[in-house]
C-alpha cells in the first residue's frame, strides 16, 4: 500500500512518499521535485506541470494557473472579481453560481469546474508517484491553507475523489510543517512537563500563515493560527511589475497592460529579478528583447529601492505574529523557536521583520519548499496500517467560530448557540439535546463574518426528520451529534430520538415543573474529543451521559425503559 503526501500549492506542487528508509520527495519526469500548478489545453491534447508552464505565453488564453483559490467560491465573490484582471484565461459563472474556467480544448469551448481542473493536476501528481513506486496510489493526505472555509475544503475533497484518490485527511499547511518538525525531535519535554512552544511562519506565493504549536513527547497541539490571505510572493512580484510598466511606458511609450502576453513576460522576468535581489544587494539589470512592438526594453533595480517600494507589504508581516501571541496569551520569552518555511520567507526584509518582532534568530531547520509535503506524507504513514510509526498525537484547531441557528416556538423566533469557538480543538464532536414535537431544521454558519476571508458565512442546513411527540403529547428529546472532522469540515453526523416508556406496575405520577419554554431549550449533553477520528470518552463524560438521562432511581417503584430510534438527518448545502 502506497503512502503519499501532496502539497497542493498555488504556484507549485510537491509529492512525498513514506518508505522504509524515511520520507522521500518524488521527482517528476524532468527530474524536478517541483511540479508547477499549471495546465495547458491544446487542440489535440493537454499538458500539465512543467510542459504547461512552457506554454504560458504562447498559449496564454488556454493555460490555466492560480486556480487554487477559486475552490468553493461563487462567481460574484469579491476575490474572484479582483482576480479577473490578473488572469490570461477566462472565468465564467457556472449554473450552480460557482466559478468555472473557460478554455478551448480539442477545438471546442469547454467550461470546467475548479474541482475538475484541480483533479487534472492531482491525477498528474498521482501518475508521478506511481511511476516511481511502481504500484497504484490511492490513499493520500492533501494540504490546504489553514484559513480555508468549509465550502473550500469540501471542494478540494471533491477534486480528490474525481482524481481517484482516497484522501485520508485534509491537513492544514502549518500543521503539516509542525508535524515534520516535531516527530523527529528526541529532546521534547515529557507529557507531564511544560510544553515547548514553537511558532511556524509560512509565506508562500499567495498567502501568509502563522501558527503556534505546543510540543510534548509524542504530542503536537496547535494553540492558535493567524493569517493574511493575500500577502505572498506574488504581491512582491506585482510591485516590480507595476514599477516597470510605468517606467517602460514613459521611456518607450508602451501600454504594457493592454497586451496580456507582454504582461506575462514581464511578470516572469520580475519574479527572476526578485529572487536575484534576495541574494544580491547591488544594481541588477532587467532586459527583454522584442518585448512589445519589436522594441527591446531594459531597466535596473536594487534591493534598497525595492524594499522602499514594498513598505506597505512589509508592514503586514507583524499583525499575524502579534495576533497568535494575543490569542494564546503567550509572551515572546515563552517561544522556544521560530521556524520559517515558504518561498517568500527568503526575502531578507521579511526575515528581518519576523526576527526583529520575536527578538531572536530564526530557525531554518526545515526545507522551506518541501516541509509541507513531508508532513503530509508522515500523517499518511501514521494513518496507514501498512506502516509502523511512533505514536504521535495531533490536535488541530477550528479557525473560525461555528454556530447553529434553529426555530424556537417557545422563544417566538429563532435561537442560536455557538457550538465551536475559535481555536477549539479539532477533530471534535458534541452531542446537543433538543425538545421537539415535529421535524426541525438546523442552520450552521460562521458567527464572526468580519474575520472570514469569504463573503458568505453560511455553512449548511441540516433537516432532522421523523420527530414525533411522546405518547402523552409532550415534546420528545432529540439528541443531535455535531462534529468537525479530520478534514476540518463541519457536519451533523447523526440525530437520535429518545422515547420514554413507563412500566405499568407500581406506577405513580411524577411531578415535573418544566414549562414549554424550557422544553424548547437546547442542551449540550457531552463533548466527545477525537484522536485521529477515533472517539474517546473520559469517565467524566460517561458520568455526564448517565446523569443526563433525567431519571433519578431513588424510589424502587419506578422503572423506565429507554428506546432509541435513529432519526433521519439530511444535509442540504446552500452552495
């Protein structure tokens, strides 16, 4: 059985496999471990990866890249609207209202969903792994940004299924990095000792993520996350592109942004220039032959001038760092190390900002490009029965608070309750109790839309059916189990109807002082934490479950028999 971890990046992808000798990052057919997240559609075939990247300029309208952030997003989404101006290909509105990608393929116009395009890329990565392993690849762990919402995560899961993969877990990128960091450490504190707090900073091509993790021997717990969903390497590229567009416009009288091919060529050269400036502080040339209208263009840039132009971007580095410390109530002195990964952390000014904030040297013990995929491969090995891996517990967090809303006749309107708070442990389940006489609907939503990088706070609606009154006409008790699973996806996993029957012998009336308003209340019966999706109950939880049965067997004259009937629970996603 193959054990594969996939880092599904905005600009590039990596695949790692677990073998007897450890974790190995796989090289593609070009002997390159980095596969561009790029797909080019032609009249007779399609190219994926490096072959597609070479056609970005020659086949601009039909070469798709940067589609990772379209998962689960409506065509009217402000993010999609902002991205349109940066794309060489066309995006369209699908019948579902979601964002689709329009290309000419096999000499026909085709509209593909984001899931289909991502599945094409995943299929390529799957083939790359199979060519090296010489056996089929099915089980995998795929990385996603820690700020992905429920809709985005479901969309990525759909893409893995289309690609013929069985995704064992969608793993947050910073959590994967933390696993790759901690599982090999031999000097971690014992379980009864104070944990070691480590900050992980990941600035990739499109986003900036920070997390604080607490380590003990054989245990990793994510304490908090923070992010800037638009700050990444491409923002620094855009600064250079805008500068040279203005300079060449004045110098050569060229309207570069009116020609998409010229803009793409300039973007490629600016990305190369940015990387050179990370290692060289002197003046560097930028020259492009036959750039536009058969005109050769040239210019210069140095690191000092570039950093002045990027002051606004560099000012956005500190807020997420400050946020994770505030969320965890940790001081800078409590941080053992600051580990940086991601291509954009190679920018000297970014490293300087992070180091200055924490007042310590940054740690670069992990491979900045491959840390995420290695962590995913390790997680897949832990979940797979084919590998024996040392026990390592991983507890992630819920990035946004999740609430439930329902109609409450006693309250004459709707009631709501926050089920999972921000940074609540995940995966996790809770059992909620409702008193109802008829079927009802639960609406799940994110309760802090102002913190959401997504325009729609709604998650899903869940309909609980076949709810009937008790034989005496009173409200029935309905137990609803809600959970955030290993993928970070919220769901109502089950609903149970509790029916009470009294024995006929020695039956005496039992006084109850419960009015209709109290009956309509929702109770949290118990919380059920999950460790790698396996439910565990503590003695306290068992006690809570037994006490919740509402029957005090003080008198020996009363006997109650409880029969549980599973009620149907249907999930209807609004998007």
